[in-house]
């Protein structure tokens, strides 16, 4: 197995080749280790399965890696020298320099095939005083004679020295020129560097190394990383330790996609779910995994994290026979668009009866494969979506929906949350509106999810934008599909805010509980996927 990447890296417009070009091994692992680790490059193992790098931990001063058999240590990558040592290694940071970042305002984003339109927008934004730059994100790779191109071009304004400055500039562009979405993009101006010491705890032998060091198990053994709580967590594949953007240690697992998915899928869906739902989840998880490559963690030495921001991954030992069977049954299968690009097969736990348009949740263009729709035949009253005029009837009932399930996530389909005025005051203190008087939804997406909320206080009013930002700011609500009632005391003072809501998560793409409901109704995984990702086609990638 190799962890050395062979695909394209994120680059400014005009610097990327259209064909994946393997670089010399010594160039990748010896001359400049961080150049590769801080790119979106990845490799394939000997079976043609993509190797994905996932963050285990970062911000560490030290870490311990161990195995049941002798650990293979590669100070310069697997093509370089190998240190033969014991079963336990301690890596300690000795000195480091943090990365220098630049931040950009996202003015527009287009797939690579729509460059002409983006160039026209560049002229318009330059006329408004923006310092425009084109930045390429995403990946391109070829398998079995097919080229999968998920790159896009970002028209960006900057650079700014901090994200806070970039956000202020974005707000100005929104107010003066009608910028649709507030979003920023970080880029590395200078990579970090570090020197650390790897000590063989069995022999006390020490290795001094700069920037990165790789570890591999012997034979079919696993590697374990001992966390700050002292408990070891096992992982398939290789592990490398490098320096993160903050100048601390980052611990990263480089694992084959099938191993990764075997540990990921049971963390995302109930393993007891029907087989068709597990197969649909396997395809969706694989597609989202690959579609995210090169689009997240642009200034980190790994492709993905192991939390909900990317996908929940707990390593080896968390597999389940039923989900592993589903992963193997759909090996390499992904959903593709009409133009052959990968569908970003996002999903959430429960859509609450209606899924959401992707562009109502994230600052992106409308995706024809990610359109919000009723999660069943439903009532004609809701065919036009969930609006301010029908949301009360929607949320005070349990309408027919695949995710209105009697056993799975029943308490997430409809819910009520109480927020005292005291706690609300603490949560919203940064808005500076004074004593709270009201919270109201100003605009909603097609599923009824709030996209803009206004908070009124004794001094002023303020707005909260964005689905995730709204539910986090208001006390980590299960979703932004809610209506809110202000409850007052007999003398007219606000006592609490009551949120009546539906669903759990952002609601875009596949509803996992809905997939279970469809599977129990004898719908196959292809039909489930077509329902949630309309207009897509199922194809083998590897």
C-alpha cells in the first residue's frame, strides 16, 4: 500500500494539469513532504481503491503509536529509509513554526466548464473595486478510462490577513453590491514547519525528523493511537504524524476507502436497518467522501476530518457485519450527474418530512440533484413546499412521510424545545440588541427551514443567517425547521421562547430515516437513491 499521492492538488487558475501526473517518489516524500500533505493529492492502493487521509487528532504536543507487532517507521515516506523498532513509539514536538494564512471573500463559484461566465463576473467585480483572483478547488482523477472532474473555480477577493477582516469585506459587498452569500476561503501563504522526536519506547532509540513521519503495521496488524485520555484507538492502513496549521502535531490515518467506509457507515446509520437502506447509505457515504476531496480543509495536512463536518469516523473495531456487507455489495458504486461529475451525496438523520434545496443551506449554487422534495406522496397542501402560511399545520401534525417512523428517530420527526430568556440572553449577547423582546423567522427554504432569523431587543435588531448558524446560535436546535413562540409573563416581560420543530439535521439529500422507511416498504437501494438524488445515475467508480 502506498500513501504517496498521485492526483492533482489545489492550485491557482492555470497551474493545474488536466491529467493526473504521478510525481517522483523522492520528490513527494523527501524534498518537500508538506507540499503534498497540504494539497488535495491522494493515491490508490494495489487493488485500485482510493487511499483517503483522515485527521485523527491535531493541536497535540505529543502522541503515542503502538501495535501488537513491530511498527514499521518511515522518516521520509515509504520509499525512503525504514527504521526497524519496537511496538510502541512516542512522538514529541520539539520546535515548530505555525502556518501563515490568507483569507478571501468568495464572490462566485463555477464548475470548470463554466469559466467564461466567471471571467465576465471578474470584470464586473473589478469594476466595483474588488481585488479578484481565481482559485481552483476540487479534484480530477481517472479510473478505468473514465475521468471524474469535481473541480470548480472560485472568484475571490483578497487577500485579507484574517477571516474576520474577510467577513467584514463580504458584508460590505453584500450591502453595496448584492453579494448573494457570505463565505470566505482560506489559503496557505506559508506552510508550517516543525521538528519532532520519535522515541522507540521499547528500546529508547530516538529519531529526529522534520515536518512528517510515517508509521505502518507489520503484516495484517493494526496501528493504535493512544489519545489524551490514555485510551488507544485502532486504525487500518498507515498513520503519519505531521505539523498542523497552528504549529502543533497532527495525527492522520491514511486508509483505503473500503476500510474507511466499513468503519464509517455503522456510525452514520442504524446497523439494524433493512439491507436496502444500508446499501443506499454505503453509496451515499462513498460519494460524499469522494466529492469532498479538495473542497474542505484547504489549509490542513489531510483531506477530511473524522467529525460530522466531514463524516463521522472512529477507526477500526467499529465495523458491523451488516454494514460491512452493504459496503462490499456496493463496492466502488457512486452516483454521477448527467455530465459525468460526481454527485455530492450529502445526507441527514431525519428531514422531518421534507428535504431542502442545497443552496438554501450552504452558500453554493443550486444543484439539480439536491432539490428539496416531500419525503412521501404526502398531502396536496404541501406540494408547493412548507411556507409561513402552512408551517404551523405541518409542525403540529405527523403527516405521511417515509421518515415518520414508529421505531427509528421517532422523537426527531417532531420536537419541542424551550429556551429561557436568561439563556437566550447569554447565547445572543454578542448581537448587542439589549433586553430580548422577540425572535422571528424572516425567510425559509422550501422545507420550511429558517434561512434568516431576526432578533429584536430593547436597543436594536439583529439578524442571524444560515441554517447551521441559526440552530447553533439558538441553543443547538435539532434543525432549523421550526416556528417560534414568544411567551410572556402577566406584566408583558418575555419569559421564554418555545420552538416547535421537525427533523434532525440540515435536510439536504438523503433522509436516513426516510431511507429506512422506503426499504421497509420494499424499495430497493437504487429507488431510494433516485428519490433523494433526482436525475442521478448509479455507476462503478473502482
